[in-house]
C-alpha cells in the first residue's frame, strides 16, 4: 500500500467516527424532560464484505423545541417521527446541567452519544402538507383538519371543525351566543298574549327598538 493510500485510509477511518448531522427515527420521547431515544436512519458496514447494519439506538437525547424565557412551544413528538440529529463537538454530559459553561471532562468529540434532536423532518412516505395558506403562518393538525392561521391579509383563523374552542378557562361549560342570529331573533320575536274580560287573544308586534349590534371586540374572564 502506498503512503498516500495509507493516509487516505486512516483519514476515512477517523472520519467514520466524526458525526455531524443525520436523520433519525424516534423510539421514545418524554414530553416533560424533552428527551428521548432515537435510531439514526443510516446503516453501516461493520466488516469489509458484511451486510450494512443499523447503528445502535442513542439514549437520553435532548430535543430542541422553540423556547424562550417562560414560553415553550412543545410539539407532541411520537414514536416513528423523523428528526434531524446534530452531534455536539464535545460530550454533552456536563454541558446541559445548569446553563453555565462547564468543563466537558470527557474526551468524546462529534460522537453519536452526543446527539441533539430537532423535530420536524418530513420523509417522502408521509405525503405532503396542505397546499393552502402557503403565504400565511399556519399550525396544522393533519389528523383532525384543525388549523390556526395568521393570514397575510390580516385575518386570523381558528378552524376547529369537530372540536370545541375553550376561551378564558379550559373547564368552561357554557356556550357563547351567536351575535347575528341572536340579534335577528331579538328584533323579530313576538309574544302571544290574551286578555279578559272579553276573552280574546292575539300576538304582539316585534320590539319597537332594535337590540344592540353584535359585539366586534370582546373579552372574557
Ligand atoms: Fe320579548
């Protein structure tokens, strides 16, 4: 083997264990700690003429979610979801302890064990997202058809075809009135009435003054 071939082989072997980014499948996820178990979507030949075999599962992987101060957007990651793994250049064991700089203490660099998962990779077997609202900010539930959309036009849509929208309190038990329908009923309803002596009955006319216009801005408590 010539020297340049040997050097190339050594470099290739060293790079085999330098990990940068890989897609992976989620096996488990804990929504309270935002950590889970993943399996990279890559097989690797462990012997020269052997069959490629899957990489082992990676345990206790921190998942990235949009988060700032007290606010967090927690996506319900499920088994089978595909994520992007990035591999920390130093061992993570001591680096995510308290948000302060730490000595990593361990020598691992770009190791499989030091993966961070970013949810949201779409694989082709999942099909496509809805084509509508491409120019808007949209939160879709592809299972129910629910969506919340901030439209570029200035409108905001909360579309919940089968469920309920709870406002102000998750345990609220009373339905809100439909303003236009209620106003139409109020302005046109009549009452039967009767009188004595003379024993007659009739129906009133509708109210002589209109009811208030439906609310355009409201708050709930
Ligand atoms: Fe009345």
